[in-house]
C-alpha cells in the first residue's frame, strides 16, 4: 500500500505503456496464428478438392 502511494504518475504511465505494448504483442501473435490456421485450412480444402477431382474424373 505504501508502495502504491509512492508510485508517481510518470511510473504509472510508463507501466501502462509497457502493458499496452505487451497486449499488442500478444494480439499480434494471436492474429498471426489465426492467419496461419486459415491458410492451413485453405490448403487442406484445396488438397481435398484436387483429390476428389482426380478420383471423380
């Protein structure tokens, strides 16, 4: 509690800035993983379509 009282506005702003950056990094990693999953799903669908085309023609 004493430490919290002694925390300056500047320190709080710096901590907030660092937390926002960490959040952005995590969000970017999540979006990157989602994009990778979408690409993998797309590639799998194309493989299945090609396989079915070959088998049915």
